[in-house]
């Protein structure tokens, strides 16, 4: 699964640390999400989408493997 988290975060001008604080996760979690090493829980995905005022699908892009 790909995501646009880093793009949206930078566009908003918020640091990884500040975003992590707002979402009540670690900065490492934000870094892992942005690098694609970690997929969020559905609850965290909703929190992220609500923070940016977009739909989950606008941030997280699911690509089926062939």
C-alpha cells in the first residue's frame, strides 16, 4: 500500500513530531508510515484522514498484487 502522508504533511507545514503529538503516536510511527514500512490500523488511518480533512482513500492507496 502506498500513501501520500509525507506529501500532505509537508504541504500543511507540520513536522513529523508535531503530527505524531496530535495523533498520539510516536514520531517513529509517522516516519515508518511515510516510508511504507508500516501500515496504520484503521483507527489511526481515520485519525490521519480527519486531521487533514480528507478521505482515507485520498491518503492511502491500496494496490492489489498480481
